[in-house]
């Protein structure tokens, strides 16, 4: 008991010291008239999906509202509305392994995916899983200038069972956002295992192995999708994002605009549109790399997410996509390298598509998917077919699925814990308003 009481006094003392520093920072901000409100959200962002993207969108939007009263959180000393910057802390591979088990995606791939989300202004890599007193103090200091720390309404516990966000909560710097229902990394890991197994069954059947008889076991049936795509969610994702002049994304965006303008002047080019066709199932670092390459060579990038009806097993001789067309499209819409997204696009290029979008170049996610019909349509409409090879990252979901399959025992053990945690979450969850 004595040890516990002493620890409590020390913790209270730490909270008081941090609150004093935070108040000093607030006074300094008022004196300088700074008008950028900086929001911090951290996470593993493993298998970066549209649920993560929506969390980042909400985190950036939360700065526009006070937690009570609906007033402006990010106003300056005179009450003017502040610009917002979202800083994302990415937990290291080692910390994820220590606290949750092995990540599916290594840090390099997770960084690529998170940086591509259009609501993100900057990333802090290798952050600790636990928001310690020292790290929170660093976040609130002039080094990072964070004004509030955000997390979802699902609980986040450390290995010892304590709240990972206890310190920012005690400081009054914590804000909560609504978890996106119907998608989670746990859910995707389960789907990946199903997909890897289904792919092996397909390969065995193609090789003439009759032992499986082409039948899929019950565990390999397609995982039921629970995400409900609404018009308001699509509108939220499709909305343009503006960056403050101090944001790294502002610098990057302006540089890209300048480079494109200079290239057009040098080549005397008209406005160009690159139409990118693919399933974009399990949106990953390879997809980001593909769309980024396209954005370098065209003024506008239209991502055509192929409709489910064209990706059935009967038509492709492959397992169907893990995610439905709405789920697949949401990740593409959230990517800063896409200017527009066709939800449920035809698998083949048509004259109508070329004319509707004024297509000047077309890229297929998989070069092997190009048909003679596509070539004829491109030739007729003066459209160039470009090939964008994988450079650093693979865009094949089977590559990711095999990683999970190779560590099946570890992931299945983690799945048991996470599924129990998710079940408890849904049983006790209450309504949380969203921006």
C-alpha cells in the first residue's frame, strides 16, 4: 500500500508539472498570435484501411469544435479561426511486437500508407506505444507544439492493463473520436488468412490436384462485410483538404504544382488525365507508389475501382476481392494522389470513359490485365497505355496474405485476444457523436 500511495503522489506531481508547462505554452501562443492548431494522433496503422483514414479525418476535424459548447477549439487570442495541422505518431515495429504481437506491415510500408492520407500534415516515426510523462511533455513543448491528443472511443490498454492515454486525459488535452464501424485490422487479418487459403486451393485445382475437389472449407468462405457506405461518408472523404503554409504537405503540394506547370510550358502540353484501372483490394504501399507515379506524369489522376461483378471467381479464376467495391473505393478516395475515384468501374476501357474523363493515358494495376480490346480503344481515342512497374513496394495482396499465413500461429493467437476485446467493445459501446 505504501508503494502504491507514493506512486500516486508522484503521478499527481507529474500531472501538475505538465499542466503548468501546458498553460505557459498557451500564454506564449496567445502572445505570438500563432494561428495553427496542431492535433496529435498515434497508432500502429497496420494494414492501413479506410477505418484508419476516417479516424485521421475526424482527428483533423475535431480542432474545429470545442469538446463542450460547440465553440471553436482552434481560435487565436482574438477569437479568429485557426488553421489545423494533423501530426501522426507511428508506433515502431518493436513496440507493436512488445505490446500487441507482430505487425503485418513493416514500418517502411506503414509510413508510406499513412503519409499518403490527405488529412495528414506530418509524421513522427518510432513513437512509444505508451504515452509516458516524458513523451507527452515533448509533444506539448515547442518542439512539436501539440494542442490536443486524439484517440478513438475503443479502449486502449497497455500490457499491464492500464490506460495508455491516462496522462493526456488528466491534463485535459485528450479528445475522443468515433470508431469506424465494420472494419478493423483484426477483421482484415482474418480475411487475409481466408484469402491465402483460398488462393492455395485455386492453385492446387489449376495444377490438377483433385484432392481438394475444388471445394472450399467453411473457414474459407468469404468474410462478411459489415461496413455501410453512406452518401455523407463519401462526401466527407471526397472533400478537398487545404494545408497551412507551415505544413510539410503545403510545401510538397506547391512544389508539385510548380513542377507540373513548368513541364507543361516546356512541352506545350494540354491538361492531361491518367485513368488508373484496378481492384485496389487491401490498399497498400504498392498502390500508393503506383498512384504517386501517375500523379507525377499527369495533371489529374482518376482511380477506377473495378466493380465486384467483374471480379467474381467465374470471371477471373481467382478468389474474389477481400473487400467489396465500396470498401476498396474508400481507401482510394482518402489517398492524396487521387483527384477522383470511379466507384464500381467497368473492368475494360471504353470510348465513353475516354471521352467522359478526357483520358490521355491509362494505367492498369496489373499489366497482364490489358486486353486487345483495351488496346484498340486506346488507339481509337489517342490514349497512351503506360506501364508502372513495382519499385520499392509490392501491390499484390497475396504478398501480404502470405506474411500472415507464414506466421499463422502467432496471428491466430492474437486474433483470439482481439476478437474477445472487440466483442466486449461492442457489448458496452455507447453512441459517440462524429464531428
